[in-house]
C-alpha cells in the first residue's frame, strides 16, 4: 500500500506544475508566430484542393516561394496578415481595446494604395477608398461584396489577445471591428466573434482546447452578449454557430490525422464556383477548431494539418496555429520557420509593417499590460 501524501510532495508537484505552465507572454508570441508562419506555409497552395496539394508535394511541410502579383520569397505572408498587422498597430497605439474608428485611422495613415494593391485583395482596395470618405467606420463593411467570408474571422487574433481571458469583451470587439469588413449580422461578423472568443479563452492559465471549446459553447450563443452594444442590436445573431461547431467536432471526433480530417470535411464543405467560395468564415473557423482539437494544440502539427487541408489553406492554418500557440506557446514551432518569415517580411517592400514576429507579439503584450494597469487602478480607486 502506498504511504500518505506528504506536504513536501504536494509542494513539489505544485512547483513542477508552475514550471510547465505557459506564461502569458509566451502565449502572445505563440499566437502571433503561429498565425504568421501558418499563413506563410499555406499561401503557396491557397485555393487548391487537397488532392492537388498531395499530388505535387506529398505532404507540404516547408515554407515555399510562390508568385502572386510578384515573386514572393519563402515565408512571405499575404493579405490576411496585412489586415492583422494594421489591427496590431491600432491596438499598440491605443494601448487598449480599439474601435472601428481607431482601425480606420490606421488604414488611412499606413496604407499606400500602390503597395496595398500588391499585397491585399481587390475588396480591400475598395474598402480603403471608402475609408477615406467621412462615413462612419462601422458602415464600411456594407460596401464589401463578400459578407460571409473569413477576411476578418481568420485573422482577428489580436482582438482576443488584447482581451486576454475576457471572452465576452473579445466577442463585443469582434462585432465592432468586423463591421469594417462586413455588414452587421453577416456570417463574417458572427464567426469573427468565435475567433476572438477562442483566442481570449486560450490565453487563460492552464487553458486546453477542451476548456476553449467549453467557453465557445458558453459564450457564442450571442444572445448572452447583451440586447444592445453601442446602439446596435445583436440578439438576432443567435442561430447556428454552436450547432455548426458541434457538427464539425462530432464529424471529426474519430479522425487520427489530417488526411482523415480533410476527407470528413469534404462531405460538408465543398462550395465552389463563386469568388472566395472556399473561404466562408463558418468553414474556416470550424475547420480550425477541429484541427486544434485533433492535434491537442500542438502548433507545428496544426500548421501541417491546415496547410494540407486544401481550399482556404491560409485562413485555416493561420487560425488553427494561432489558437494552438495561444494555448501551448511556441515550443513545438521550429525557430527556423519564424526566422524565415521574418526574413521574407524584411524583403517585402509592399508590407504595411516590417516588424518581426517577436516585436509584434511583445508590443501586443505590453498593450495588454497597459490595459491591465488601467483596470487595476480603477479597481483600487473604487474599492473602499
């Protein structure tokens, strides 16, 4: 029979647990590194079927050069990460949560149309032109033709990070900022809330993919967010988000690797024949969360799975790897991948920011610390 558990044993186990715990700063880095490396690895095969990827590469597991508007070095990211960089800049200037007006101001300050045309999508250029007018920033998304796509949902990781641990406010901010790209109430806005919620939940101490999924089912009913937010009614958004997530998780529960996962998903996601037909937000976010579940938030495995999934390989990979990195940090991510993406960014004369991945993550972390300091100061003032 085993003897009694002594207090020293308990203390040693607690110390070991603390040593294994991923720091919040590392979660920030893991999230941004996962998103940028994931987008870069998936970019050369964006929009292709998994059968085409398998025929050419077997398993795509390296950063590859590709050509889109111009010859891009291996590790070059694309339009989604440009949107993310602009969001990071806005948050870091504000040192707090941001509004749609804050982000619009960064668009106008940092985006040169000539460069933007090289690295962003045509609809981005159209939105930029409208942004220079005097209309409210939250009305800009009404002028995008693609209300359901993942142009924000796949890349709004910083919204979750500045709201680290605060899932409800992450959703609120995603609803606000998503209207820069899509009309209020669209699939794009609705699923952006899921992305932001997943990242915010992933930053909690000792978070797991199961705890993240629990938070999504708890908070992404959307009617719980409040009847009105800044004058906009959101109760009508309550529809099939939890049902679609549950369907995807059940469908892929027995999958052992990405090959089984992509075949399972082919049964429900096969839209084509329309612009961005493989990039609807519900498909991208559901696939990403199921990948994170299958790989147990291993950021390297998430990147390989997403890049070989076919269809929107950029959005799915950036999101799956970003959530994984926010849960478990970057330990599983090869440093050579990060270095290559930084190198390619430095070569990219069209990008809106040449900051390294580490510098962007550090800036976001410091912005969150500034927000935390303000909250703590208010608490200290108000508690008597």
